C-alpha cells in the first residue's frame, strides 16, 4: 500500500504543478475577455486532471 500512496502523491504534485503553470501563463494577459476565455478553457482541463485517479 505505501507504493500506491507514493505514486498518487507524486501524481497529485505533478498535476498541481501543471495546472499552476498553465493558469499562470493563461491569466497573465490583462484583457478581461481573454481571462474569461482562459477560465473556460482551463476549467474542464483542471477538473479532468485532478479527478482522474
């Protein structure tokens, strides 16, 4: 069982890193509409990445 916890912890850390970098790059722009579009692009991706177990 400890191997499972290590693998899932590593997966969650990697997912968090990918989501944080993608969100930082998408939300750097100052245009409100581009941020809204970026949110609607990021939401399904984040939902899928974080809930795949």
